[in-house]
């Protein structure tokens, strides 16, 4: 059973819904490695080094500073930092309801599951159901950990999910990406559309996708732990080739035809999670 990491209150109008926040991800799902001293096998610990004095600095001698110019810092005391931080009210104040399709995923950051708090079951379900019916999500402000977060509350499966959003000022403009103006012919577009049609699907089943590289890494780690030689082979480097676009599209279409003629593999049944839009 999952344990809540925080509690809060969703509020809009005169409605207040107590909720509990749960992590939506597994912290140990990724393979990570530590730095080890080769001669003794001990994990290396990081030290705080001052290049000016050429010495290791203990934590009780550290202060916080803001770099306002190159290598120039203004120092703040803990009291001054506390005054600048926003009070952690844990109140999730809904400011507006917007169509879910209007919020581009580029703004999405970490997501949290929301569960009903004590006495909040009915309004919790009501809020989820009304957003499913109206195909809308709730934009809200959330004050926690000394910060003012912009979040999106959206229906998810049989409950609610709180999606932390980036502020617009935190995103770079796409026009910073260099690209040349090119013309695409109708014939090229038609061929590309055929390729898309042949490998299209109307559903996304996340359980059908897995991190193959991580699976190979875990298998190699098990071999190493067992004292065996790692048999994992390095992937071949793909060399970029300049080819005719129409030839490439036609070749891709031929490959798709070959795949379509192959007998379908039996898929393992897995429960697919419903989309955030609340569709059945």
C-alpha cells in the first residue's frame, strides 16, 4: 500500500476537498552506479572544496549566495532566505478550468497521484467526474516547500492526478532552434501518410513498452554479481547517409508491407491505463 508524501486541500469557490499526495513513480526503477575507490572497494564521498583556500570546507561554514555578476555574489542569512520563501500552506487553489487538450505536454513536469483525505471522498469523486464529463482540467496554484507551483489537476483512472507545470518563462522559444525553410511536395506527403497509416494505432498501451537497454543492463549486472563474464555487446553505430527522400519513403513503405504480411505475434494481455481525458 502506497504511503502519502504530503497532504493538502483543493479549494474552489466555497468547496474544500482534503487530499493526500502520493508519488506516481518508482525511485528505484532506474539503474544507477556509484563511484568506488578501486584499490579498496569503498564508495567515494563528495567533499565541499574551496579553490581559493585550497581546503575542504565543513558544512557549518557554508552560507547561501546569489551570483548577480560573474563570480560576484550577494550573501543571504537564513533569516533573510526564510522571509523570501512562500509559506507552505499546502492549499491547492483552483483558478480556472481549461480544456485538457489546450495544455501542451511540453509544460508537464512531475506528476503526483491525489487520493481523498478524511471526509473528502464524495467531493473528490465529484470533481473527478465533472472534469471527465466536461473534458476539462483545473489550473491551480500550490504553495509548498517555499515555492509557488503552477499545477494541473486532471482526472486519471478512478481519481485525480496533480501535474506540476513549468511556467512559460522557464521554456525556451522554439524559434531559437535553427532550421531552414523547405518545401515538401504533395507526392512526398502522400507517401509519408501511407507509412503513418500502416503503423498507426488508436490506443496507447504503456505496459506494451519496456526499456530494453535497462533490461540488458540488469541481466549483465546479474552476470557480474554471479562472477560471470559480461556478454552484453555494444550496439553498432549508425552512420548518417544522405539519400533521396522519395527513395527512402518508398523503401520504408516496402518494409511496412513486409511487416504487415508477417503473422501477428500473440500479445500478453495487460491492463491498459485510461487516458487522462477520462475516456472509457
